[in-house]
C-alpha cells in the first residue's frame, strides 16, 4: 500500500532576531494508512514543529529550507491555501498539546464540533451534525447531553475527550496527537490512550503520537521515531526500537524512564543539556552528551542509514545490543 | 520516611562536617540590590528601545522639556519682559491680534501678548501639573492597591467599594462644579486630580497585579523569614507592581493635562496662563468663528496639548510592551 | 468586570447534568443569571446612596452654601431671613437635612432652580435627560462598533501599513483636545461647507409653526428608534444561523431591515413629523460624530492589544486547524474573545466618556444634562447643579449596570460565579 503521509528530507528553520533556529532538520519518514507513528524526544527537540509543519500551521517566521511533505500523494505546501483549508480536519486533524485551551471558552463544546462538521460537509444539516456529535461523545465516553455545556463546565479529562471527539468529527484519515495526555493524571492518561487506540484500530485510521514520554509512545505506536535537537535519530518498528535500540540517545532515553512492571534498576540519566538550536554542535548533534562520541562524531554529521529491514539510525557508533543480530552496521563507512 | 521527620543531627553520631556556605560576597546587601535593580532597568530599557511608538514619545517629551527650559533663558536674557511677559506683556508697535511677524514668530493674541512666549512659559507648568498629579495618583494608588491585595478582607472591601464609586464620578462635571465654587489654582487642582485618579481605576488595576504577586512563593518565604507586613509590601510587592504603576503614571499625565486644558478652556480654573487658557482667550474674544484666518490663536496651543498628551500616551504604550510581553513585536 | 465585586450567585448550577440538548440547563442558567442581576441591582442601589451622600457633603463643604444665595440679599430683614431659614429647613441639625435631601430625591423633589425660576429642578432634568441619553448612547454604540471593527482589522494585519496608520490616527484622536476638535468640526461642516446646522437642538424658524413641541417629537423619535433597533436585532437573531451559511437568508434579513426602516419613515411622513425628525437628526450629526471620534480610538487600540493576545491562544490555532475560513477564525475566535476585556474597559471608561459628553454638549449647545450642569455651575444655581450631578451619577450607574449585564451575556463563565472563572 502506498504511503498516506510522507515527509522527505524536511528542513524548517525559525527566523529570530538572534539568528536562525534550526528546529527541524532533514526529517524524513513515511506513514501507511492505519499505522500509528510515535515521535518521541525531549521538549524543544522539534516534535511539535514537525506536527505544525504537517498541518501547515507554522508561525510567520518559519521558513522551509528544503524537503517536502505529501499527504495522499499531494504536496501540502504546493496546494492553494483555500484547497488546503478543505483538507484540514477532513483528511488530517489534530489533538492539541494543551487540550484545555483548544476549546473556545465562549461557545458550547457541541457547537464547536458542529461548526467543523458543517464547514466541511455543507450538505449536512445542523440536526444531523448534532446527532453526529452525540455519537462521537458516546464514542469517547462523555454523556451526550454534555454537548450543550461550555468548556469551563468540563473537567480536564472531559475536555481532553471532547477534543478527541472533535478530532474525529470529520472522519479524517490521519490524526496528529501532540502530547494528547500530558496534562492528565496517569490513570486517566492510560484510559484515554487505550480508548484512542481502540477507536483508531476500529476505524483504520492513521495516527501520529507526539510525546516526550517514551512509555506513552511504547503503548500505542507501530513505528517509533526518536528526535533529538531537530533531527531524527532513530526510526523503526516499535519492537525494533524498543527491544533493540541502536542509537545511544534512544538507549539513554529508554533508561531514563522507570518501568512499573520491569525489574528494579537504577535510572540512567543522559548528562548535559540539549544543544542551542541556533548553533548546534558540529557533526552529530548529540555528540557532546554521548559517551560513545569519537572524533568522527564531532566532525561528520551522520546520515540516516539502514540498521534493519524497517529500522534506520543516524549514528556513527551505534550501541551494539546482543539481540540485534551481532553485526555493527552503523559504523561501516 | 521516618528519618526525614526528625532533624538530621539527632542521635546520629558524629556528623559529617558540612562545607560552609561562602560564595565570597563581600559587598553590602544594598549594593547588590542596587546592582540588580540597575540590571533589570537596563533590560527593560532594551525592550523599550525596540518599541518605535514609545521611543518617539520619549523624544517628543525630551523636546518639550528642552523647550520649557528655554523659558527662563529667553525671558531673562533675550526677550524684553514688558513686551514678552506671557500674562501682562504688550507690544505697542502692532495691531492685535497680529499674525506672525519677525518679532513675534507665532503672532500675538487679542490683547497683544506673544503666543510663542505663552507657549514656552506654559510648557513648564504643564509638566509640573501633569507629573505632580500623576505621581500623587500612582504613589497613593500603588500603596492602596498593595495594601488591599496584601491584607485582603475588610481593607480590600473598603477600598474596592470606594474605587467603584470614584470610578462612577464623571470627573469633568465634578471639577466644573468644584471649580465654579472654589477658584482652583494649579497646585490644588493637581492634588485633587491626583487623589481622584488614585482612588479610582488605578487602585483596582494595581491591586489585581499585586494579588498575582502576593501568591508567589517568595512572599511566603519572606513571611517565614520573619519579614514584617510593611517590609514585605515595601520590598517585595511594590517593586513588582512598579512597572505597571509607571505605565499608568504616563496615562495619568495625559488625563491631567486634558482635564486642565478643558477646564481652562471653559475659564473655570484660576490659572493665569496655560495652553487651554490660550484657546479660552481666543474663544471669548470671538476669534474662533473665523478659524482659518486667525489660525495662530488656536493652532499652536491646540497642537501642543495634543502632541504633549500623545507623547505621554505613546511612552505608556511603549512601557506596555515592557510590562506585557505578549504585546511585543515578534 | 471589575475585580473584587462581591460574588453574586454561587457556583451552584454548574456541572449539573442536563437532558439532551438541555432545556433544563438553559433554565438553570437563567436562574443563576437572574440571581446575579439581583445582586448587582442591590449593589447599585447601595452605590447610589453613597454617591448621593458624597455629592451632598461636597456641596455642603463648598463655601457659600445654598442658604447664602437666598439670604445674602440685604433687603430681606433679619426676621424674614430667620423665617426663611426655618422654611427651608436649614435650622435643623445637618443629619436631618441630609435625610430630607435623600427622601426628597426619591420623591422627585429636587427644589427649585434659581436660574430657571420657578421651574422645579426635577422638571428641567427630566426634560433634558432623554437628549443626553440619546446623544450618549448613539455616540458610544457607534464609537464602540467602529473601534471594535477597526481594532479587529488592524490586529489581524499586525505590522502592516494599515496597522501603523490606524495606530497613529487613533493616538491622535484619542489625545486630541476635544473642545478644539469640536470647534474644528463646526467650522468645517457648518461654517465653511455650510452642510450641517451650526449647533443647538432644533431650527427655531422651522419649529415656530409646528403643531407639536420638540419634546413630543423627540419622545416619539426615541421610542421609534428603540422599536426599530429591537426589530432589527430580532430579525438578525432569527436569521443568525443562516447568515453565516447562505447568501439568501442574509439578503432576506437585510430586506426585512430595510422594510422596517421604510415603514418607520412612512409612519413619520403620514403623521407629518418627518421634517421635524429630520431636523433633529441633522442637529445630532455633528455632536454624535465628535463624540464618536473622541471615543472610538480608545476602543480600537484596546481591541487591537487584547486581540494580539487572543490570536496567540490555542483555540485560535485549533480553529485554523479545523479548516475554518479565515474570517470565521478572526471573528468568532480571536475577536470574540478579545471583546471581553474591551467591554470591561468600556465599563471603566463610561464616566470619562460622560465627561467628554458634557464638553460636547456645551460646545454644540446641545440642551442636555451636561449643558445644564455646566451652566448651573457657572451661574451658582446650586439646586440645579446638585440635581444634575446626581442625575449624571444615576445615569452612569444604569449604564454601568447595562454594560455588566451585557458582559454576563458575552462571557458564559461569568453568570455562575459573579466573576470570570479561571481556566482549568
């Protein structure tokens, strides 16, 4: 099957007074219909910028240096803005980072969803749209009669569900969920994630999950991309990345989170701070914090190379994990 | 967990010697505080400089200041006080009102006084009036706002109710009534205006700001450290409200000047000369019905009032960008 | 909303589940809204009493109190003077004087004007009040609307030439010396272009043969204008859904509006009042324009600033992501939320707008409360000045209340707690 979304060598910088911020640099990945991609990385590593690039919601000072994004075969940035407006929500929708604030406080929640439906399906009457809202609320587990309430009358978890319902309103083929559950407590977080995953599988939709929390990504993704300082460090099938991480950063990230069920062990930390994206270090951007860094790492920027059938990494000295088959792929240059 | 509940040196044998905290500070505390204030001032100045509106306003104010400072020089060394005195001067060589001529660059008014001299003389007094009333309103308003926010409860209720009522006062009608009974001169006028402003909207706004400061952890820290109420208000709350106070001071200068000019224009104040008075003179003498012909009677002073107010307003807008980061140019 | 208002109407009613597409919920909202308003009315009455007290003591504190004017006349003999003092109640303790002042106000007795002797103050003020209200309300609504629309546009195009120009023009008008501004307008339109009447309320030459008094016509005019405004509001409310979606219902709404106005003109024509109404309207144009010019810039600049904040909110981004058209995102999301702080400051600036109204009335000889107040103050007509000051206060209180209620309708968060709820 053809890729629903493909991002090819996408590079986007922000212009600021102090200089260019290299927020997204040479990111490429592809997503098939029905797949879930998880993007993970520390805050400020460019995950949200990738999401906004796909939604074409970049701020005025963003500049696309090169690369392209295609959605269902059409170049996102080649479309007329009116044409892309029709694509939004109908084909890709989004669950925002701070769902709390993604609802307009002066209108009822239901009417905000109705608005989106009516906008994209002009033949739908308001009555039908309201019925759809009731169905959607059932789906995400909000009592349907709450549709006529204002956002401030909702609890945090309910707002989150409402925002999910809103994202589902026009049956999009792709939903980008940017930190969908970060603001919620762990129990609600887990519940909502499971429900979202169930809905996604039921209607065979694609999804991009963005989170700094690797356990969230682990729970729901088919494919996992690890970002660091605006670059994609490692991408591959979830099993590969989590069971046999090759990139030292991924390795560090995985050991920086405790596992509730796993064996008790000391949490490893990654020393140092993420680099300043205005003047990222030469060579591999991770090299100042990497315990495996060599002179090569400090001079040559690693490209994404194959480390398995569906597994690519950008590293000169990948971690050799016994279960990865015993060959050291990355350094072969 | 129980270990944490007891203090660390109870029954635990010889403690490890903790390194003494000595960051090598030798300067007295006030000097450090002074330096920090200077640094934050410098930062705010950098932001303010970015605002084109604010900078234009500042330049205009400085120009006005220079113009006002010219007055003592001109009247003492250059101009003949008999001819150029702003209130009792008279030039016997001309028909009045005279259009601009060599000796009177902006002409003379209906009773033979030099317009430029009047403008120059009034500038200093407008500064005095505006600043005095604004400083009173902001000092009083900041203090009341900080008190109301800090103590809350009864104090808060009283001041907020008073503010509600003062905000209801239509200032100009009120001042018209007061002014028609007591001939207010410039100082009482500035003081009344200052207090009216202080108890009104400015208290409410500054209180809201002070409330946000009050809930910050360092206020609790200061209280735990034994700071008295007055100390906390003075050292922690007021400095954090100050930028906003300063902003409203600029807006209050505008309000004071406009009120003065309006009341002077109606001839209600006991002020011998001001920009508003100049227009009043022209109007009562009936020259304003032929606007275009006698432009020098009203245009310079009218322009000055507007420009002066606009300058302070613009500085206020510039400061707004310092206080409110979301307004800044991105 | 002014922070610090007492909580009117508790948080009950919030989060109560309601049946599908809730009638019950609406009822709950109406009940809390009603409770909120009752609380506000109570506060207003209290405020009014305090305000009247302050005005009273202010007048008492003035040198040369009311009695002096009557009693200073040397031709009145001492005995008559004392008798007069007794008649006026000035021999009683101050507190009782104060009580009778309050009582008299609520029974509509404000004494007799000196300068309009022997007309009672109450009569004069009741005659003048509608004129002030019409001027004030028209100009404020107009300036608010103009400021709102312009502010919305310039905030949306931040940094563009339009933005810069509008800011400069706005600051100029906002700080303009308005007596001079009105003189310039009079000079330009009435004197030089000779297009509009010079000033005053009516053209005496036209009215001398009129079969009605100007007050009657004006009364009908105000009534008619209110009915038209209500009708237009209803029309647009009925069509509110369709307006955004179809061109046909927009056309219908506009046609019906035109019909209502046409009908009103026809009625005026049939009763023979049309030329007189037109005369009053012509006299209104300049003062209304002046007041609008003075006031619009404040709203515009505020709207711009507050919208610059709302455009950065997540819900605006979300609206864009939803693929809503640009103007919908601007109007229903960014501008709609920016409206709230703008209305708050409108409430706060009502009093200063009233001050501007007084100046405008005096400049244009518009015979309203402001002009009366000004003349009474100059002419030492204490009863009239006191009455006018109190009336101004009452009028501002009512305006305050209306703006508060409007705010409660605009912000759904307010009706439950009495003040805007914090998000979250």
